[in-house]
């Protein structure tokens, strides 16, 4: 099983290697929509493509909320895995499973009831309404499968395995493409067939994930005792997961509300504007997948190292990931600016040059601002990995305000070309809040020593010594007696030798009951050394 700790190795390399499968997985996931757009646009025409595109913001509102929420549920799992606490991992998985199941029921029922009224409220053009309703209804009917896969993929990634979800995505994407071709091109089911193909392929990926976890990932196995513990401990574990998951879900929804306003503005501009925005957004999403993957990798990296009490790795990893994200953004932007028109033509039939030109403008504007988006993803992921969801949520609110203001004012003044600027201006507004917020966390992490983290984990008073004097090189085996408090789950022993500090092999001394106790263990202090 390719699970791995992200708490060792060079931070930039660990983040990059973890992000590569995420990037490929994001690209594969986007291929669901690209396949739909390609076959629908080529086989059913521009109006059918516009109908599918007109549902994009509504789908993002509800399905984006579910993705953000389930991703948040996996963060406590990553923190527990980083700390080496197997029982906490199982409790986290149990709590997340219960919350995901409950959320699936609520989202499925609510979205099915509101699909057509919401599209009407968005002023979907009458000639697109029926097909748009069909596509949205079928997609919402499969919301449970989408949520289940997102959660399963999240907890598998939480234990350091970003490759397995990619394999399952690739398999289901191939099946999705084949089903879309058959249902739309042969059977003639229209846009509903394209949505049904996606739902069926997502359900298959859920089955594959469950089988894999059952056979290969014992760390994620839960039983009735774990589920009962999650329920009887209410609101403990469940509240902790909701405290992280709900803000991340609402953050995605806040962003989606802004996208809904953009959709309304586009609908008022006509079918060509909707089709151009739809085709361009498909290409844009593939490009943004790289930046989003780095952000998700940073979130898992920070969560594991936060659980492992390694603030030094968090600081280095976030800075290095930011540099990688900006570099990748510059390259992606240059590609889309240079060849955006040629790429868009792949999604459209002949005689649609006006739509192609409009879509190319979208890619030019967004591509020029990808560096800002790269910073946004990394800093947001870092704060979420630390469990700090307030600032990312507030940044989402600011992003909403900027996107709505730009869409309404610039759209009224400059039409489609003005609406396109709503995304980059929203990114700028969000980054203006995230940068100073993370800077505060970065400085705070720099002031924490490993000994401080040990004291925090073990409830040890500041005046109680935890540092042993030993040789600058070599190893020392000592017997240490440490007073443990009720919150202690284990200690990472710290040994100071001269001007250097060595991190010893973790020695777990679990506390029992609600009081304190002592435990003496032989301690091997050979290990990684670093300058203070």
C-alpha cells in the first residue's frame, strides 16, 4: 500500500511528488466535463453545449459545497495520521463517514427539488431551459456517488497515498467517455445521457475505492464500535469535523454564488456568450488543475506536519510550494495566451469564429493572472491544513464581493469582455486577505521550538525540563521519566547537544484516565539533526 508520511524528506520534493498524482487526477476529473463538452458540442450543436454550460454555476454551488465539506472532513484524519495515533485515525474516519452520508441525503433531495426553479431564477434562456434542467436533474440524482468518492479519495490522500485515487479516476473516466459516446451518439439520449454517463462512472469509482480500502488499507478500517463512539461522543468528534468541513464547504459555495451572478450576466448576453464562456472555462479548468493540486497537496502536507509537531517543515514547505506554484502559473498562462484559440476550436464546429474569439479573450485575461491564483491556492491550503478555517472563509466572502461587483459593473459597461475580468479581480481580492493572514501564522510557527510543541502535546509546565544534555554526535540511550497530562497522546523526545538539536525516535507513552502519571522508557536519541 503506497501510503506515506509527509513529515520526512525535503519539503518541496515531498509536496511536488504528492501533487503530481493529484494534478493528473484533477486533469482526469476535468476530462469528464471535457468529454461531455466535446461530444455534446460536436454531436448536438452549440445550443446543447450552451445548455450544459448554463448549469455549471448551479452544479458548482451544490457539488462544490460537497467537495469542500468532504475535503475538510479528511483534514483531521491527516492530522491524526501525522501524529501516529491509529485510534484517532479510525475515529476521524467514522465521524467523516457519518457526516458524509447525512450530507448526501440532504444535498440530493434539496437539489432535485430546486433544479428547475433555480435555473429559471438564473434567467436561463428559454431555448436552453429544458435541456439544462435535464442535465442538472440527472447530475443531482447521482450526488451521493460524487460525495462518497470525494470523501474516500480524501481520506486515502490523508494517509499519504495520492496515487490510488488517480487510478480509479482514470478507469472511470475511460468508462465515462465510452458511455457518453454510446448514449449520446448511438442511443440518442441527448444531454441527459451525458449526465447519466458521468453518474455511472462516478459510482464505479466509489466501488473501486471501497474494495481497495477493505483489502489494502487497514488503517482506515472502521467497525461498529468506531461508529458508536462517534455518535456517543457527540458533539465531540462530529463537531470537530464540522468545524473544519462546513466552512470549507461554505467557502466553495460562496465562490459559486459569485459564479451564479456571472452566469446570470452571461445569460443576458445571449447564447454566443454562454457557449464561449463554457468552452473557455473547460480549457481554463484543465490549466487551473495544476495550481489546485499544489494547494491540496500543501493542505495535506501541513495537516500531517501539524499533527507531527513540525512547524519548521510547515514554514519551509509553504514557501517552496508558493515558488513552484507561481512558476507553473507563468508557464500555463503563456501557453493559453499563445494557443488559446486553437485549443478552443477543438470544442466547436465550423463557422463559430465569433465564439472562438470570445473564448480566446477569456483565456488571455485569466492566463495573465494565474500567478495570483497560484498564491491563493497554496496559502488557502496551508491555513486549512492548520485547521484555521475563518480566514479562508472570509477570503471567499471577499472573493464573492469582488466577483459580483466586477461582473455587474464591468459587464454593464463592456459586455462580455468586462464579465471576463470578474475572475482575476476576485482572485486579487482574496489574496489581499490571505497573504497577511498566513504571514502572521508563519511568524508564529517560527517562534515555536520543538520543545514547545512537546510541552503543548503533553501538558508539561514550562519550568519542567524536557531537554537532555548529550554528545554532539552519536547516540545516547537514556531512561526518561515524564509527567503526562490527560491530553497527551505521545511525545517526540528532544535532545539538545551543544548548539544542535536532535529529534529522537518517537516514543509513545499514552496517558490513562483523566489524571497524570509517569512512565520510564529507554530512549534512542539518534536521528535527524538541525541547527537551531
